[in-house]
C-alpha cells in the first residue's frame, strides 16, 4: 500500500523516464512552476490540486484520466481515498481515481 502522494510521485517519475523527459522540460510543457513540480516530485506537496495535476498530465500529452490509469493508484491507502466535504478549492486527496475518471467523463459529455 502507498499513499496518494507516493503514487503521484511514482507516476510522474515513471512517465518522465518513459518519455525521457526532465522535470525542467515537464515544467515548461505543463506550465507548472519548477518549484511546484519539485515539491510534488519530492513528496513535500501534501495536496496537489486537480488543476495542477491536469496541467502535468497535459505536459505529458495525456488526459488526467490517462494519468490515473496506472496500477499504482489501485494500491493507494484506503483512508486517503475517502471523499471529504467539497471545498472551494479542490484538493486531490478528496477523490478516488475512479471518482475522478467518472467525473471527467461526465464533464466531457456535458461539454459536447
């Protein structure tokens, strides 16, 4: 079992290695400040926002749903995936990967 932050860190590192992309290049492509990306990759950011994670996914040329479509997210500690009361600013730890995928698909359908 891993924490959500560990899963995110692993996934970013995995994709950087697969695409032979440095964190600096990912920062430029995603338009996420290098300092923010470093905080996330080093596990110091406790709650990266959905907006930030979406930018990172886009930097890899994929959707947020594709970013989460990895086995590492199936091993996240259960307490961390329990939806909490929604706040004005969305925090990643409030949603399970399946919840995110479902809502992203619903939002895509509503846009059409």
